């Protein structure tokens, strides 16, 4: 399965944009670049992309608003470009729906690798084949790892690539507690990074699978450790 695709780069800095485009094209992607949010939104509707590289510092409509509007109608993977040390922007971007981020100044090679990783996961390339590829089920929650779709009570869930990966991973390991660093390594493939990324994705996932996200029954917090998936089906059968 190919891990290249059509990528939309949104950045108003000509120098940064030129470097990003050059590296992504060299990595095999078909790349289009725009310099402002409104144009990016129009292009995303007119010609759907496989992934978006989004700079948060844009003129007029900033990157967070672009991300928010994209997420209103699409689950296209989004990799943010953020300023070094701008932790608040990163967390707000993840809350808004971004899948990953790279901080400036960044290594173009690191960005290319992150893009490939997100595309690979978005296409379900890490899903095992054979009997292990059967849909994962927990009561009214179904995760079809082959189709890369999840549904709750028969209604399809709009999950980003990272949200889907996190949910599928936890469903495969019910009642086992994981630290944020463990989830960062096993779901994100990061051996280092900001573990608050996990916290943000857990919160977003709870909003989509829990009846009351403030009092979760499935994706529960294990105080002093991290998170655990508690199967609803087991509770009903008890």
C-alpha cells in the first residue's frame, strides 16, 4: 500500500512553503500550496486532498479557524506547523482536530516522515490482516479496522486518523491501563514528544463515544497511571 498522496500545504511564508513542497514532492507526494485560509478552504472542497499541512500563523483567517472549518465537514488528516514553545497553540490545535504537529524550526525530513506516518495510519496500513482483522466490538460500539470506520448505535463516528487509532488500540487491550507515554509510543509511534497530545485526543474521543464525557464509562482515567478502556458489554453481562 502506498503511503504517498495528494497534500495541500497552507503557509504564507514563501521560503518555508518552498522547502516543505520540495521535500514532500521528493517524497513522492502530489503537492499544492496556498497562502491563505479562504483559498485553502475553497481548494479543499473543490479537490479533496489526502492530507493537509497547516501553518497556524496565517494572515486574516488564522490556522486554528481553518482547522475548525475543515473539521466541520471533513476528517482529512491535518499536520500543523507551530512555533517552537507555543504549547497553547499546539494544544488548542489538537483540540480543534489536528492529527499531528511539527514545531518550527523543523527538519523538513521530520515533517516528511510525519506526513507519511499520518497517511499510513489514516489508510489503515497498520491494521493486521487475517482473522485478527475482524471488527472490534463492545456492545453498540463497532470498529471496523479493515474499512477504517467506527460506529456507535449504528451511527458512523467522524473520527480523525489518530482518534481511530487510539480507539482501536484500546479496544484491543480492554481493562489494561496505559500511561500517556506508553500510548504516545504505541499509538503515535513517538518515542519522545508532548504527552499532553494523548490527553487532548482522549478528551476528543470521549466526546464522541461517551454518553457523558465528563463522567466516562468506557475510556476511564486511572489516577496516577493514565487511561484504561472499560468494556461496556462486560458491565451489561455482569
